[in-house]
C-alpha cells in the first residue's frame, strides 16, 4: 500500500520500474503533467481502460494491449498516434516482476507503434480489490484525413474487414478456461495504424473506420448501421475466420461474429474504391486476409447476413455478455 | 457484467447514465475518439487515476474529485483546462443510483471548471474486484505561460501556499473511520485554475506550481528540492492549518504537513514578487489564507523547518503510508 502513498515508496516504484521502461524526455522531467511540442495538425483524442484477465495471454499482455487498444482507436479516427498517457491501478501484493513484465511489454508496444508515453499515474488498492493491475491509456494523435465516422457512411459503400476474426477472444478464453486446442491460437493484437496509413497514402476515400473489439464484428456494424440509419448486408461466405478459430467457436458454442479482436478493423469506402483498398491493405503485409464482406444500402438500421446455406438472418448486437474481461 | 460486454447493455448504460450527464457535442457523436478543434497554443497533458474510498465524502465525491484532481494538474502546468477524457472501471453490482450520483458530480465539476468531457470508456469487473468505481481522467489544457516546473525554481525564491492544509485527508478519514469531530471538516477539493489564472493575469513571474495532494506539503516541497538541488526553508508558525484540522491531527497522531489536500497548491516566485502574489491570490476570494511560508536557498536537496519553539528539523518525504486511498 505504501507504494501508492505518494511518498518515498511511490518514488522508488517510479524510479525502479516505470522510468527505466518509459524513457521519454517528458516523463523524465517528473512534473505533474507533460508539455507537448507545437503541433500543426488537428488532434484526435481517445481513452480506454484495460481490465483483461489473465494479465498475460498468448500473443500479448495487458501491457501491450493497453498500447494497441488506444493507438488503434486513434487510427480509427484517421489519426497518426503520437502520445500516450498511462494510469495504473495496482493491487497490493502484485509481484514486482509481473509489473515489470507488463511495463516492459507496454514500452515495447509503444516503441513499435511510434508513440511516446508522456505522463503517468499510479495508485495502489488493497489486496483483493484490484485484480493485479488495471491500466488506462489515453492517446493523442494528429489527423491525417478529414473526419471519418459513421456519419459519412453512404448506401453503396463497401464494407472491408482487415483480416481473420476471433483470435483475440479465443486466445484469452483458452488460457482462462485452461482449454488446449490442437493448434495454439494467438491473439491478433497489433497496431493498426500502418494499415490505415497505407490506405491514406494511396488516396483511398475513407468514410468510416472501426476496430472490431468488444462485441466483435456484429457490434461494430450494428453501431454504424444505427448511427447512420442504413442497412448493412454482409455475406457469411466471405467473412475470414481461420479453421482453428472456427473449430474452437463450435466447440465452445460461440458465434465468431461476436468474439472480440484487438488487431482487426473494418473500413467503409465507396463501392468503386473497394478493390483497390483491398489491394492496398494486402500490400502492407499486415492484412493478408483483407476482403470485402458486404455493402451498405437504404433500409432499416440493421445488419443482415446472407448465410452459407443461402438464407438471410438479422445479425443483432451482442445481448448480454459472451466473454467478460476481454480487454 | 453484461454492462461491460460492448453490446446492448453497454449501449443502454451509456445512453441512460453517461450521455445525459456529459452533454458535449463530441461525446454525443459516439465515435471511438474525439476530434479537437484547431488550437493555437501549446498543450499540456496530464493523467490521474482515482480510487478514493469512500466514494462519497464531506465536500465531494470520487466524481468531482476526478475532475478537480486533473484540472488542477493542468493548472500546475500553467495551462487553462480545456478537455477531459473519462475512463470508468465499474464493479459488478454497483448501484446505478450511486453511479448516477458520481457521474452527475463529475459533470457539475466539469461545467464549473470550464472543461468538456470529450470521450469516455467503461469496463465492468466482477463483484469484489473493483471497489465500486475507479475513474481515470486525462486532461488537455492550453499553456498560458512558458514552462513552469521545479527546474525553474531558484535560490532566493519564495514559497507561497494557497490556503489552510489537511482538510481533504481529514474529511476522508473521518468518514472512513466513523470519527465525529466537534466541527465537521469538509474536503478542500476545488479547481485551482481561477487562482492560477489570476497570478498569470497579474503578470507574476511563476517559477513552479505544485498541488499538495498525496504526501501533502512535505512531499511536494521535497520533490522540488530534489529535482532542483536546492534547500527549502519553511517556518512552521506561518503554515496555515485550521484549528479543527490541527485538533483532529493531534487526536489521530497525524502530521498535517503529510496530509493530502485536493484544493491547495504552492507557488514558487522570485522573493520580490511574493507580497504582490499573495495579494493577488487573496483578491480572488479563493485563497484567503494564502501566505509566504518559506524560501529557497543554496544547500543540500532537502526541506528544513524552523519549528514553533525555535528549533530546526528536517522535513523528510512521506515514508510508508499515512492514509491510503485518499484520491
């Protein structure tokens, strides 16, 4: 508890664990806040809390996830991620070695994503109250395109997904429930800005970007359909899902359209731009399974899927909780 | 738990509780992030997690505290608070009425402080894991002065405190431990920007600002002394502490120099500017007890106090934990 008291133990924790990992000029100054340099472009801001359980999972940890989740939300605003703040709620008794691992992962993910962690805060709560560590990250990025969002989606637009779905959720579940699948399924968690920036650099007209996190593809598309008042038609046969994930979902009774991803997004572009957009995504090497899975049309605010056997069904928002503490 | 799943229940929570309170154009758009308007000045950024226990206390709640704590850190950067992000970790079973109270307090404090809550995130953790609600706020402000910080403090500078010390910590403790004092002691939590902006408007040369939160006056001054490599001499007789707080501290065996405040700061200015700075602070009506309590001099990185009985003692950083979960 004394590590959170604001006195000498807090200072030691900062100096021993956080500062060596987060080597940034601003953080090193040890002020209550950080000063940003002059910025030319308009800014986007996003915030996210991370409570994933377990803290370590195949393909990442709460540390890397806390970076990827937030830089990805910036990417979904068409903004290049520049700065992150980090807030930690630590549980009394958390092993320092585990904290160090989380912080190291976080620093590595930040470095790879090209963002600087500019200011941070740490609180400590009693044993049993905090579940190891919760992290908040808030991101600031510079907008490279005009505003993209559901309000710009139009009938006639195509829906593209950037890759196969469901790996993050299944990876978490396999560790949490101690399930061994014949193929080890790793989280898809990764930074999405490189793929988005390739679309921007190619001059693709981007109407809306949305990452497919909590609630999966179905929630993302439903949110867009409702926000814009359009119908979204998707084709089940085109939705990329790997065989191991498909098998795991069948075994567990989960619908992969509702399983969370941490390194997948959908992008909505004018129909005529779609083939080129898919080509650009594939060319980055980061979205080899990118493909068009549907289109927007006039209609009611809903998502309708043509099934593999030729029927049509409404894909509703996630109702209730499929898999808690996924991010 | 379903309120955190990212599906329909999450949407309902957002629409029923958060959106009605946080009426801002950006939040209402329901995107993953917020776009800021073009800003002319340099920005300061700060982040803070709030885990105060109990959630409601005399003079505020975790909701108002989460606003004041962060806008005050911006003020300590000499920056006018403009925007806040809000991240919530909710415990399963938290009463919606209590959440509504917290969110309403937060919205009121934001309105009074002139900041807009531009984007937010909610996670839910299992019963027993989250202690009601934890809040992270990250603040963005525009700098109205050049950088102020410990690195600008100089020997010969005066140390001014903005008001009486210790009320926040004692208010929290009285509720938590069920102690009744003859006088009800209310938290001093309040926004500090109006007082800081008055100093700026008056043209006072501000070298360093620091709010006196966790670890109290002693930790703030020790941090400055160490960061700058100077000795800070303070005079016990000049330090403003109300009689009820002094009595409570004696009763509880606490040193008021280490008790947390949430609406008090110290400002370091050139010695010659000090009387005018005190006058400006008093004139705002928000810092009636403002006064000079000490000065910086060449020496070792430490804080030395002239006691009431004429002795001298080193005021060290808080060692261990005087009062956990204070903010």
